[in-house]
C-alpha cells in the first residue's frame, strides 16, 4: 500500500489489519494488558479475530487503578485474564533487570523489572508470542513533555517531534521490550509499529492528529467502551505501583 493510499484508510482499520497480521503464528499467542488505552485497544482488536485470546497483566499493587481497569475490560470482553504477581522491586531485582536489557535507564529498568516475571509466566504457560500496545505514545503524542512541545510546534515541527520520539523508542523502549521478553524466549510483537500505522501517524498534521493522542482516542471510541477511552493516562510502572515501591 502506497503512502497516499494509507492516508485514505481509517486509522482503526489500519490498526485492525496490523493486529491481524501479528496474530499469524504457528505457536501459542497471547496479549498483554495494562489497563490503559493502548493495550486495551490491541486486546479488543485481537478479540475480534480470536475468541480464545488470553490476556496477561503484571500485578505489583493489588490496589492499582490499571489492574482494576484490566479486570473490568477483560470481564466485559469475555477474555481470560491471568494476573502475574510481581515481587517488590528490590535492588537485586532492579540489577537483574539492568543485566537483562543492558541499560541502566531508570524508566526502562522499572518497566523491565515488571516485564521479566510477566515473560517468565507467559513462557511457563506455553505461550511463545505476545502482543503489546507499546509505540502509541510516540506516534500520537502521549507523553507530557511531547504534548507541551507539540502544542507550540508547526505541522513540520510536530512531525519531527514524533520522528524523534520514535527514534528514541528504537534505542530505549523497543530494545527493552525485545530483550526483557526474549530473556524467557517470548517474542513481543508491537502492532502500533506496523509500517502503515507509523506512516499514517508520522505524516498526519496537527489538525489531523493533535498532541494528547486525540486521533487514537477518536479511532478507539468506536470499538472500546467509553470509560476506557476517557481514562486518565498513567505510566505503566507508575500505575502498577513500581515507582513508589522502588
């Protein structure tokens, strides 16, 4: 599909196709869910194709608002949710995370410390592939600092901000995601990084895709419950309780 054709296809249809492509597998496959918009949307689209899809979530804090949201959505979708208890983030566990992902970056280390036991449980249950909602923040302006910069930027400037965030992800988030899950032999697939989805998001003007993930929320409004789309954004490690625990 040429770039101009991509622009004529509805965003939700591009995402739906991206998810379906990543559901092709000759080994058992599952989905990750944090309770936030991005992973919830990926799970919902996967559920359209596979009625037997299983979801996994990391549980560090039983009072986590994201855990409550993950439970509610899975119940509404009729999806089995497997909750993986994550031990407190001790210095030893954080050091193990650094060794696994080969990065001392604070945010990546915190997320990896949650993902490693998640990956271990997924592998132990016999799954070899999982789908994640990572990548949406970089493409649609989900970070606070990114939104502040984007609000002041021109169309060209907004595009460059998104490109820079995507390049940063390749060196940080993507590397951490790959290495944390592959430490237990699990392939983590990212539908938001499908080439067609990336092309659509990067080339969109500010009016088409304003900071704050407004275009993604509009696309998700047709397939996700309203309460999911309107939830306040939380970081994965923050909503899970990792920051306070660390």
